C-alpha cells in the first residue's frame, strides 16, 4: 500500500473519530470524498476496501457514505438472538404483560417502537 493511500485512510479515520466514531455512525459527503481522493491521485473505493479490512464498514447512499464498525452488526445479531431466547423462556403471564404494555402505548409510541424494530432488522 502506498504511503499516500495509507495517510488518506488514516485522515478519514481521524475525521470519523473526531465526529464520534465508533460509538455512532458517521456520514460524510460522498462526492466530496471521491473528489478529495481523486485530487490526491487515489481511489476512494480502495480506501473503503482498506477500511473494511480493518473492521470499518461503510454504506454508500446517493449523496453520502455512512461509516460504522463491523462488530456493530454482530452485536445486533447477538442482541436479537438473546432477546429471542429471553422471550422463549418467559411465562405466559410475562408475555401477556408485555403485550398489554404495547397495547396501552399511544399510536405514536407504537409506531416509533415498530420503526426501531425495523431499523434493527427485527421486524
């Protein structure tokens, strides 16, 4: 790997860290990132590949690139599995209590709960 490519990769990581990464997902303007890499004679796609090898995932949308740590996906999967195990071990009374709690929520709260479930891939 060229030193310039490594320096650019480290610069991207430093920028992400300054904005709260890896505790939260960080997005950067996609076009700007390609332009900066191109101005340095580098491939931003290659930078993304190197970051992925180091455990830094990214998702490209129409106007931004979103970075998040790879273990975050694994953590979500483990958390989902743990939640399923917990529900399987609940008594009918506990499940009924949860159902009643959800039914007593406002429509907005239920929609928010559903949205969070969809975002986490649970629904």
